[in-house]
């Protein structure tokens, strides 16, 4: 590839989306001046599509998480904060290398369970520990292949999304109001018995599930039938 500025770039296909995906030959991050998304939610979505395409092309095992995963499952299009991807802990270095090769910056935050990149001026978290548990092969195997706008990619199952959000509740973080719309929008796709089994032993997650029952978002837990005593 020439770098002296003399080459004339080929004409852009007007039928294609106004977004250039990074390829193996890319040496610069996507333009953030010429390809401005129309709002913050769209910017997060475009960043998720870009990073997902890079991870797919590099052959990494991953799954989309967070608010963009909720959107992919049919939830709200008002995305929150950033895009999140789950990867295996032992692939973190390889994922970071793939992002750098595609021209995206990689930052190592103080937290030792994720790394950060950015695209279209939006933060993207690459997570290898979800709700205080390491990302596993089984978690990624349960992911569903879903379209994220125009890009198909693995997305955490709706049940795993709710488990991760519910397990994150604690005495210091219990914003039920932020997760309630997610539970409402995805309730038909969630195995609520599995959610109870995996996280209802802790008080804050149990309180949230009780709230969902009282609001008729989910059915009350079925009481276990006691076994009859043998004569």
C-alpha cells in the first residue's frame, strides 16, 4: 500500500452503509470525522459492529454483552455507556493484538478483568470476567448468532444477560430501575428458573426477582412439593 498520498482511492459504493470496517490491511482506526453516527446510541452500535467484525475476522471466541446484547435480543435501542464483549481470559492478549492490528487503541485499566478500546469515539470493554466469574467456554457456547444491525455475531443468551445483570447487584450497586426494562423486554426469552438457581442465593438478586414477581413481570417461583413421609 502506498503511503505518499499519490494514490486515488476507489469510488465508494453508494449502496453500501457509510461505514468502513477494519481489515487486515488497515493501519488507521475508522474515521471519526467523516463517518459520524447520528446520535450516541447509534455511535455505540456502530462501534460494536466494528469491533465484532474485527473479532470475527480474527477467529476469536467471543460474545456480545451489555446493552447492545439487549438490543440484539429485541430490547431498547437506547444504548448505555459503551459496548461490551466477553472473551476467554487466556485469549485476552491475542484479542488485544488483533485490535491493534486493525488500528484501534488498546488500554489496560486498573481493573484486571477487562481491557478497553475505542471506536467512533465510544468506549468498548473487552471483558474476561463477567459478574465476578471468569468467562468460560460454556458461556460462549450458549451465545446465539444474532444480527446486530447489519452484522451477525455471537450474542450472550438472554438468560446469561439477566444472570450477569442480576448477579452484579450488591449493597453498593442496586439500581433496579435500570434493569427492570431489560427484564420486561426479554422476559419471554429468559429461563427464569435458571436465573433463580444461579443467583437468587444473594440478597440483592433475590430482592430483584421478588420485585419482578410482584410487578407481574415473571411468574412466582413454583413451591417445591414436599415428599411424603414413608409409613
